[in-house]
C-alpha cells in the first residue's frame, strides 16, 4: 500500500458511509482492539511505538497522509482506517501481500469472499511451506481481498548489514525523504530495503513455482492483466504483490490488524452503488490458530473481532535468524546470479538519451509495445505493458538494465505526469519491474527441489523418531507386564 504524502484519491459519496463510520467508532472503543493495533505499531502506547508514522483514512477518501503515532487515539475515535509505515525505527520489516484481483468485476472478492479465499489456498500453503523451510513463521493477517504476511529483521544484525551490501541504489534517484522519526542509519535502511526486495522476489518466485499448477486461476508477480476466465468471471488472477519494493521505503504502508478496511467504499465508483450495501463492515483479522473460514467470520463481525482481540497477538515476529538462512540460499541461487548480471550495466546518462534510448526504432516493435512507449501516461504505468516491453526488447538482444533505462527515460520526460512522481522514483520503479519480469526467464526448479528434498528428509527423520518412541513405549509396557 502506498502513502503518497497526502494526495487524495477521489471517490463517490454513499448514504451508508456515516453508518459504517459509527459502527467503527463504537468498535474502536474496546480496549483490546486498541491494544492490538498499538502492538502492531510496535508499542504499548502511541508515544512508545516504533513505526515511523501512521495514516488514517475515512470511508470516502484515501489520503495516506503521514502523521505521528501519538495521533492514533483521535483517529480511532473518528472510526478511521489505520495503517502504519513499513519503515520502523528498530527493525527492517519484511512484508508479502497476496490478493485476488479481478480487472472486470472489482466487487467480486467482496461479494463472494468464500470463493475468493478458496482460490488462494494453494498460494497460502506454498508461502507457509517455504517460509517454514527457513524457520520463519510470519504474522498472518486476512485482508478484504487476500493475505498479508509480515516479520522483521533486527537493524543491528549481520543480516541487515548483508542486505545493505547487496541492495542497489537506483540511478539518478535522490536520497529518500526523511520520515518523521528516522534514525541515524536511515541511508543504510534504504539500502537494506532494496536488498530485501530481491529476497522477497526470490520467495515469490519459489511460491510461483510451487503453487501455479495447483491454482484454478493464474498467479502473477504483481497485478498483471490476464485473459478472461473460462468460467465467465472476468479477468481474474492472484497477485503476489511485491510492488512495494519498487518504491522508496518511506512511501509504503501496511494496514494494521483489527483496523477497519474501507477500500470498497473508497472505490465506490468501481464497486457500484448497488453492490456496496451487500458488503458490510470489513476488518483486518490475524489468523494465528484459526483457519481462513473462521477468520472470514470475524472479518465481517465487529463484535466477534473485538472478542478475538482479547486473545490474540499482533506483534510482528523477529525472524532475523531465519532470514540469514534464506539469504544464504538466495546467494547461491540462479536468481541471485541473474541479479548480478542485471546490475552489471548502468542506465545511459541522461545527457546521452537523445543518442541512445531516443533512437529506439519504435516502428519495428509490436503495436502494444510501441503504443506504451509513445503514450507512457498511463500505458507504461501498467505492469502488463512493462512486461510486454521487457519481453519484446529482450528478444531483440537488449540488456535488461537498458530496458529499464528506456522506461525510466519515458517516466522522467514531460508526458503530463502531474504529481505522479513527487514521492516516487522513476528509475527505481523501472529497475524493479524490468528486473522481476526479465527474471521470470530464470528457472528456480532446482532450488525448489532442494526445499522439497529437505522437507522429505525432515519428514523421514520425524517418522523415525516417532517409531523409536513408539517401540520404546511398547518395550516399557512389556517390561511392566513382566
């Protein structure tokens, strides 16, 4: 989720919105609900939290304006939708977002949540298996359209320093803006976040390899448009949404567990006035020991959610040790070797663009690719078109970093962008999308086979231990009888 520092997203009015706000004003008065939200922000009180900032949005408008955490209680009193910064004063937070996307029927996940979450089950199981292989048990939260997984890395650890060393600064990018409560190691934090992005790409690729054959609809890295479903459900897919790693860390947020979820009302023009009344309240729910169906019940019942808040933790778990194992596996993977190749070249200097990127023979390119480069606002902002540009130019022998340089040259020219790039980095965005799309040509089947083999070995060892225990118990009973 983005936090573009106060730029409003316009929405249509709805007569039911004031009732929804009143529902959440009452819900937020429960002490356990407030405690669980604070716990996710990293403290026992607003002044002790470790997040850089919070945002609080109404049911009519998503402003994403950063505010200090000590404003939390007043925002809860107003029944608002609460997010925290992905940035944190003590930790580097890893976050993986999975969501159902329907490009034709935006209301689909809210009107049929049971089917929506059943479609994602193979992906969720794959994520949990892969993270478990490295000893990571993330905080797992249900959203209105999918799942969020979060864990953290200590900023004083060797893992953090290694992530700093592999993270690459985007060319031409200014130092990321200071957030309201940045620490002295802020520049290192942004480097580590870039390195973390490559690890999250690695995890997502493993999930893609493991779950694709088990899913009834396509799985993609980010929300890439797909063909219509054969069942007449429109262009539906499951997004492994790691797009937050394509933007500066200070711009990204994640919604707090037990917060209201107002996205359907903020997108009323897409959801439809006739549908909004069928949706009801939605709350971010941490699963812990519950299954998805139990979580869905709590998600739509504020009273049940408030009772759940009395018994469950929303603390983001520290998995620094597990991340070291993951980092070592990544460093020996084909994807890491591809990343080294990707960053082995630089974008052309801006002064040379007229002699290099501007000389691209657009007439030789397919229509969709040519149009995206001729009319980048907004065609080139769409992941599906960046993927088409990447695939086409790779087939013509381009180095992937120069494909990113070409896209950056469009983003940084005057195509009527308005405030599109005020908070974001064109070069970082271009590098990220070209890297993940070009990296799809790198197979991770052998890497996944290693994980599965380790699982089989662990299962066999566990069975042997169980058998030994059973036999010993049998012998003990025989001895007692004798």
